[in-house]
């Protein structure tokens, strides 16, 4: 018999897979239980509804991103600017490879999901620390961090919609990212 924690993990993994494959509409508790190989009622033992399940998937995605930023912060080899570029590249790759997960991560978490809010806050604080290390001013890190983060969102949106093409703009998303970092570093 599977433990409750193992069942929860299996349900979360199944939901994340379905989200990646077909977006939030593909994530139904029935589809999740079928994918996870558990009874139809098993997801309800861990999540009262789809919204709470998706909030947990988003929170886990933020935790994973935060763990990657922790690794970047701990690695003293890259310069601060290289560390920032890597941090933004990690976020860009989530948007490219898992656009539905990325969209879910940046949907507005509400107060009913404190785990998601805490994960977002932790990751944003880590990102701001990386930005502050580059510019040397923690107060300016917030507006510059917002500029960088919103720019990555724009790059992801344009790439995912097919509107950011080298043929049209003569630049790639990665080159745009490098240009931004070069301007502030």
C-alpha cells in the first residue's frame, strides 16, 4: 500500500505532466487519477479541488526555480553578470519548454494558497539578491529586477506566439537577454 506522501507525489507529478501536455483544461481530477494510476477519489484526499492542485503544481515549480537560483547564488565561479544571465535564462527556458507551467506560475496566486505565495516570494527575493549583486544597490534592484523580469515575459510571449523571429527582428530572445544585461551590468 502506498503512503499518503507517495500518493500525493504521484498525483502532483501526473497533474504537472497533464498541464505540460495540454494546459490547465487538460488537468481534471479524473484525468489526474487515471494518469497517476490511483482511484478517482485519491486526489481529493490531498486537494479539495483542481484549483488547489494547480496551486500546488505552481508552488512546486517556483520551489524548483528557487532551488536553481540557490545553486547559482552558491556558485562563486561566474561573475555577477553571468549569474544574472543564467538566472534569467533558467526562467526563459521554463517559458520555452513548459509554457503552460510558466503561465500557471505567473497567474495570480491568492491568499488561499500560502505555499504558492511563499514559494513566489522566496524566488523573487533570490532573484533580487542576484540583481543587487550586479548593480551594487539593493534599492535599485527592485525596479531593475522588474524591468528584467517583465522583459523575459515579453520575450517568452513573443517567442511562444511565433512573433519573435530572427527573420523579422534580426535578433533572438537570448541575444535580447544579453543586451539587457549588458546595459545594466
